[in-house]
C-alpha cells in the first residue's frame, strides 16, 4: 500500500485559490466561505491577505491566464470600496505642531497635530511610523498591496491642521520624502524598504523636490493628486503659488461657519471675509476646493445651520467642489467643555442632527462631493452627542424611505459597476461664482449614476498667475471605477473607456466656443505625461495648450 502524500499549507492555499477561481459570480461571502472551509494545518483560518500573498508566491503553480488572474484578484480583493473612486487614497499626517487658531471646540492632544486625536485611525498609523512621511506612504502602499489593491494611481492626503503654519523647510522635506516613497515602491517587492536616508530636513532643497517630482512622472506608483489642508486666513497669492510648487492640486480648508457672530463666539480667529478671499484665490489658481463645515457650533441652532449650509451653495463667493460635514463633537479639555458644564451649549439630539443633515444632503448640488458626513472620532473621546460613526448611512436610509433624491457626487458614483459608452449621456451643469463661470461636465447612466466628470473654470476676472492668464482652466478630471493600472484595460470599466479624453475634448470645444484660444490644466505630477500626449505643454507649474 502506497503512503499518502502529506498535505502542506501550500497545498491548501493552492486549493483555495483554484476553488475561488471557479466560483460562479461570487460575492465576498462566497469567497469567505471557501477560505473558512479550508483551514491551515494548525486549523487556523487563512486571511485574505495570506491567500493573496500565496497567489503571488505560487502563481506559476496555478498558471492562470491574464484574464483568469484579473478575475481571481478582483474576487479576493479586500475592502474594495477603498479604491472604488478611481484612485488609491493614502492619508498621512504631519508631526505634532502648534496651530495659530484657538478654537474652543478643537482638541489639543499633545501626541498629534492640533485638531486631531491620537485614537483616530490616521493618527494611529502616523504614530506607528513616528510621523515619518516616507514610512507612512511606503507602509500604506504595502498594506494596500497585501489586500489586493493596485497602487499605480495614488492620491496623497496630508493631514495635520494648518499646513501653511509649518516652516517652509519642513514642508519641502515632507513632500520630497512623500515622492521618494512613491518612487521607491515596487508592488512586486512590497515590504522591502530601501531608502531611509535624508531624515534631516535641512538637506532638502526645492531643486531636490523638483527632481523627485520629475522621477514620479514615470514611477510605478504615481501621485495623481496631492491634498493639503490649511486655514482661510493663511491663504495669500504667495501661499497659493507655494502650494502649487509643492505639487498640490486640492486644498482642504476649514470654513466651519459663514456667520461672523458664530466664528467669533467659537474663537475661530478669522472672519467670513478671509474665507471669501481664500475661495477666490484658490479658484483663480485652478485648485479643487475641499471645505470643512461644522453644524452645532456654540451659538448656532438647527435652523441657523440649515440656512448657513445653503449659503455655501447660493452665495457666489463660495460653492465648494467637495465638502466634509463635521457636526461639533464635545471633547474633554476644550473651551467648549467648560461652556457645556455651565449649560450654555448642548449637543444636538439624534432627531435634531438627523433633521439638519437631511436638509444639508438634499440641498447639496450635483457638482459637489460629500466626502464625509461624520468625523472618524472614537466614541471613547466624545463626552456627549452623536457617537454613531455610521450616521451618514442612517441619514441616507431615512432620505430613501422618504423618497427624497440625493444629487451629490459620492452617492451617485458608479463604483465598480460595468458600464458601456453607448448607455452614457453627457451633461453640462453650468454655475456662476464670483470670479468664474464653472462647467461641471459629467457622464451619467440612465439612472443618474456618475461614471466620470470634468471641472472647467472660465474666468471672469484676471488671475494673478501669468502663465494661465487669458485661459480657461481644467481643475479636475475624474473617472470612476476600481483602480486599473497605467496602460492596462479592463472591459466594461469606466476608467478605460476613454471618458477622460472625451471630457477633455468637450472642455476644449466649450473654451473655443467662448472665443478663448488657450486652455490650461492644474495637473498632478503623475498625470503630466497623460496631458502631454494630448498637446498640453508644461510651462512652470501648469500645463498649457493653445487651441486652433
């Protein structure tokens, strides 16, 4: 009698891989069941990341075709929603540093930059990497790779309060190290760190940053968006140019309220006038404007909040492209906590908060994306008020039950659904701001799901940046669906149907129809090659095309 060949963990993992590959139209539960039914020799259930790692290690043993490999990796991918907006987001944090503001609601955790709490997920990752920008970026890309995500198109989101208050030498060093990490990362060798030098910021110059940016134009992981956050009163013409030189394409800016009385009561440190000025300067420069707004501030009421929110989109001085709604949370050791103890302020009840947020979401126009509705603060840190991190879902369910339509972008994203070009229609949504006429071009499905969009700004006033003077400006091109690598195609996926090219062509047609013969784009470092192929030439910090 022949001896049985003893199974190994490798054999079990290969069995899991093959069984997942032949599942008929599976969902995540089906995949999880296959893994659960085939435990390791020690009877432990393998994690998805272990299965993905095993596939990469033993792929020659399974010998899948290119199509079969794509299907398998799509099935096994974890947390698909992370990259369903078309890019791979990497949020990192600057070192703990003072803030020029003295807002009464703002936490002051000495372990992290002011306005953040050390138990927040982003702060936890930053702390574990000692706030090193290189390590934060690199290790986040490693984590994405291990759970099956593509890391070709990366949006870097820098958190940390008032970026503009940090020393310029630190800013240049920080962003240069971000680009170093992107340039060094190789998904085939994920986990291998090979460039932990240049920790002293005094060694870094603007020239070395520009070189790192140049290298990123052809890197395996390219920066397709760089987001920095600051205060309205720190935005000036010089600051806008510096932000652009760093490679930024989107600015997060704390609006909080459009009432001078409420700003004063909450010791915000600036007035609405500074917010108006910041919006104008950022829009003149082509930046995407990502505002933060806070209901339930000291001195406000649900009725005042709803009126204030609507002003964001009816007043030509504002009209943000993206928005985070952060209902005011009560945190220990803040000025607001002292006011709370004196019973001069109280958090909204769940019913009041639901009423405010329902009104806010339904009055958000289709050109704006609500990236967050509740801040990701641990319930342990909140003394009183809403502790439900999923309150957005509560609000959206309530609106659905009431059969009220939601127009904002995030709710309408096509995500990873299959779409075909012949079933999409192009809409041109035109709206006015103080300094521009904005065209929000969007490809939508029959049921109004958005597959891609472009923001075109046609100036009404002369800009302070000479290289884009007399030009329309493409402020953003975004195509939805799961991230697909550079130069690759995936049938039926919005990212590779040529939607971006069609949107750009339409923007050029609109520009010419208005008698303007110059169009510019506030391109990110990683998309420069894409635009250069379409005739856009890099002048200094923008890419420009002369139209015939």
